């Protein structure tokens, strides 16, 4: 079972693209995928033009059955979309006890229906990001080739450390960072090499893997404009080729992490 959050505290770093492309790669491998959008901007639904009567907030606080809230985006991909009411649901859940475990309580009963659960979170520290990390216990961090993206990645690492400090001893809950993924990489640019070197230093210091880079590819932007999965718009695109490598790397790292006893909580 793959449960994974795609996070970075900086916007515009291809989080939603990463979540969508990984979902499609795993789906094309025959895996059943649930893609959850927790961002009130509803980016996933917008990017692939989903129409939904119900959303994440309806499932979490409106008592609508999960199957009624899902949208089939591909034969193997169900999407739980988000909208502006997600913020209100977050406010309501904040007042509850054990609020950090809401996703675990709500989505846990449906795990048997899926092989992969991916969660796309907002580019900020929110309760639902915490809920997603506590539930999945695994995080992948896309990092664009600019310094603010690196700072956002560091904030995501710090969030994982904080959760481990809060819950590890009591709940044996290690939140592990599966890897950092350099995205929108153009090696002709001087800043790219600076950011990649910085990421290598961070990864060496923290023990977090630096996964393969995703090259800049105009097909990504064009696919978004056409409201299509990248695999449908351009199945031979450079970015899709790179993401396929990353998808396999994620599986390898997660297999290694799953072999670590749950009591061995790490800092990241």
C-alpha cells in the first residue's frame, strides 16, 4: 500500500503536476489510485477539468458517503476534489479532539479499495497538511529551481520533524520524507546548478534522498491548458519520462522505509 503526500510550503513548484503525473503512472501500471486534493483552490479538478457535485468538505464534515464525492478521472484513478469550502471544513475540524488523526479515521476504512493514495496539499502549513502527513506518514517534496522553493522544502522537512516530536513517542508515528524531486530543471541556467548543489547538501545533511530531476518541458504547460493528463497529451514527453523514473525511485525508497520498525522515529 502506497500512501504519500506531495508537499512544499512554496506555491508554483509543480506539486499538483507531480501528484497528477505520479497518479497516472501508477494507474497505468495497473494500480488503483485515490488522489485527494486538500487545497481550497481545487487545483486538481481545474487542471484536468473535473465536474463534481460533492467535494472533500462534504465527505469530512457533511457526512456524504465517499463514493458520492469521488470523480473517476481514469479507469484506475478516483479523485476527491477540493473547493473553497475546504477552508471552512478545516476550521470546524480544528475544534475537535485528536484532529490530526481525522484523515486516518476517515480514509482508513477505504484503503482496501486502493493500491495508492496520493494527497496534494496547499502551499502553506495547514491542519489538513498535518492530517495528511499523519495519515500517510510519507512525504515527497518537489523543488523548483529557485531559492524560495528550497525554503519551502525546508519548511516541509521541519513540519515532519515537528510531527515526529509531537507524536512519535506516544503513537510510534514516524513521518518520513521519501525524497526531494528537482522539478522544472534547465541545466543551461546557472541558478539550476546552484539549487541542485544546495539540494545535494541538504539531502546529505538530513539523510533525505535526492530523487531524479524532472526536466523543463513545454508539454506540461500545454497539457494543463488542454485539461489533459500529460500521458494523454504527450506520452513521449521528457517530463513524463523523468517522472516515470521518479515513480520507480519512490517505490524503492518506500520499500526500504517500510522495513524500518515503526518505533524508530526519525527527524525527517
